[in-house]
C-alpha cells in the first residue's frame, strides 16, 4: 500500500465519517424542527380558535342584554353564531392533545344547547321581567359553561406547549440523544481509522526524524534503511543521496573556507592598523596580530572583557545605530605605551549588514595616529607661537590705523580715509583671528579653566541677543527668542557661554540673507536645558557637515564671507569643557540648526 493510499484512507475515511455524521445530523435536526413547528402551530391554532369562540359567546350575551333593556335585536347575531360554529368545526379537526377530544365534544354539546336557548330567548312573548329571569337562570349559565370549556381547551394546549411532558420537549430530548449517539459513533470510528493508519506511518517517519536530528548534530555519515517502495521509501533514497552530496560539499567548502581564512589572516596581519571582526553579541571572531598584541583582541574573546570602555562603547553604538561610528577629536584617542614609546590609536566601528539591513557583525579598526597627533601638536604650538608673536606688532598697527582714522595726526583726504578704514577693519579682523587662535590653543593645552556659576537660561539668551541686536538690525535679519516657560538654571562659565552664542549668532548672521530669521531658544527637558540657534539661511551641504567643527575648515560658501574657520571649533571646545556635545542639522536652502544641552543646576 503506497503512502498516498494510506493518507487517503487516514484522512478520507475521517472525512467520509464527518460528512455522513453531518448529513445525518442535518436530517435529524430538520425533522425535529419540522415536528416542533407542527406541534406549536397546532397548539397555537387551537388556543386562537378557543379565544375567538369566547369572544363570540360574549358578544351573543351582550346582544341578549341589549334586547332585555332596550327591546332591540342586533342584526349581527347570525354572523357571531357563524363565527363560533366555524371556530368550533376547526377545533373539532385539530384535536392533538390527550383529553382534548372529550372537552371538544362537551363544548359541541353545550354550544348546541346554548343555540336553542338563545333562539327561544328571542321568541318569548312575556314581558321584560320574564326575559330577564330566563336570561339569568337559563341562558347565562350555559354561556359561562361554553366559555369555560373553550378556556379549558386553550389551557391544555398552552400546557402542552410549555410543559416538561409536552411533545415539543420530548422531541427535543429525542433529537439530543440522537445527536450525542452520532457524535460518539463518529469519534470512535475516526479514532479507529487514525490508530490503524498511524501505526503504519509512524514507523517510517520516525526513522527519517532520527536521521534529521543526526544531520542537525553534524553527522553526515549516516545511512537510512529503505523499507517499503512507497513515497517514504523514495524519500529515504533521496535522503541518502542528499547526505552523500552534503558530505562532498562539506569537504569542498572546508577547504575553501580554510583557504579564505588563511588568506584573510595573512592580509590582515600585513596591515599596520589593529583590526578585529566581532559577532553581534561581542564575541571576537577574527583579529590580526596588531589587535591581539596591542589590545588583547584575540579570537574567541569578548569585547566586554578587553577592558577598553571606548572600544565597547563604539561597538554598542555601531550595533544600535546601524552606521559607522568614528571617534571625534584627539580626546577619544587611546593611549598605549609599547616598548617605551607613547602611541595613540583612533578607534572606529563599522557594522556589517546583511541584505535586510540587519547587523550580523562589527569590524573594529584602531588606526595608529601617533604621527598625526604629534604633527597636530607641532602645528598647534607653531600657531600659538606665531599668533603670540604677531599680537604685539598687530597692536601697534591697530593703534596707528585708529589714530589715522580719527585724524589725530592730520586731516585725510576721502581716498586716504577709505584706505585707512579698510586697513583698520582688516587689522581688527586679524586681531580677532589671533585671539581665537590663542584661546583655542589654551583650551587644547588645558590651560583654560572654567569658572562655573549659577546662570538663568533666560538671562543668558537675553544677554546674547542684546549684544547682537544692532548687527542683526543693520543687516535686516530678524532675531527672535524662544524662552522657557519656567525659570531654568544651569551651572556654566558665563563668559565662555557668551562666546558660544556670539560665535553661533555671528555664523548664522553671516549666512542668512536680508529678510531672513534667526531664532535662539532654550527648552526644559527633565534634567537638562537644551539650547539651540536656528537660521533660515542657505544651509550647509551634506558633505560639509562631518567637518564643520574642524579648525580652519570653511565650507565652499564661506570663501566670500571672510570666515576664518575657527568660530565653530572654539564653540565645540567650550561646549565639550562643559561636559556636552554640540550637534548640527541642516539641508541646503533650508537653514541650519545648532543644538547643545547643559545639565540643570
């Protein structure tokens, strides 16, 4: 017997039983429903007929009373008698309840007596008192008897509709018993079918299941015994062929993987950077000799066990933000002493993403930036020295140009005054650049100390806006403030914070055309106060955003604006000294927004 035949018997037999059970159940329920409808209709019709007969006999009594008192015989007597007779004939043909036939016969007899007495009542020749006496003693007692019999017939039909011994209840009980018997029979037959067929299927399937479990554990050397030549047997043959192919593929792939792994290790070991590849959980899978020697990043270890918080932090951010995370500034460089030499490494974490943009690993790169750092220190020292040496002669030049412009030495011609004014403006600009360079050098060298005091965020914004109000007015740019609703205090260096807002506002004013708007705001955010400066100017190109805070870096649009490229670098240093970071968001043509947060006092 083939596997298909077994399945057909297993499921087809149960389906046939369910179909048969459903058809028999539908037939039983339909017959029961029709029987119940017939019973309720018969009983209801009898009740309705009896109530109509009672109404007719009451109408005849009222006619008799009217004749007694007024001597008038209504013309509807024959209709009322006919109505009673019709209802009585219907009831005689609708007897369905035990005892109903005897009451119907009694009602028929009493109705015939009542009709004779009723006709006799209208033929009496005596006076009113005789008719009244006949009505009370003869006619009215028979009328009440007829009504009583009709009511008793209605009562037994009502009792049959609602009583526990009625036909409807009995029929419902019979239907329930039949359905229970059918359900039990169907379950028993289905269980027998399932038990018989399952025993023959389970043996073959259990063998394949054990084989799959062995493959799951990596055992590709097993062989499945082929039993019957049915579909299960064919599946066992295909399974054996599959395991044979997998064994060959595993051997080939092992060689390829080993070759690729050794080639990768050879390439990585030739690189001067320390490189490690980690799983999403932080386990180090591959690393070169520099990573293992200098940072302990050995295969099989964990990022958390290395002991470098900056490396672990970069790894976590790369997994969380799904983008490359690079260190920003020399403060994030990792210092190492190897063979008596002081070295600096800049860490970087690059997530490895699959086709569905899910992180399947992280590549850690630690580049040796010792030479770059020393070159930067030399450059910074040189700039500081040159700036300091230039400051004294520049001060003399500024004094001379101011003296000439104010005509303290002698009068100037208009052309001379124009040249002196230009020289004074350029010397003042050069003086600001030198001051910025010296201040930036002091901050980088750690010689600049903060003087934190308690500051009201609202007063900080008002003071910054007041200093720049005239410059904004001259250029035709609106300056607005968005102050916090409640007083918010921060602990910061007021002078340095003023330098931050002065540079940010100068930067916004420089790149916002007349008619534009610049907004400075402070917003309360639980434990922090978030400050921001937003403009509606030309914005910053996407390629310039990563380098906007570098020293001497100027965007392409700044070449004609007279910018030195130091203002935002100073802002970043001051904000960093306050334990925060400044962020910028912008798109060309839509302005820029600079944001930083300070902790509440």
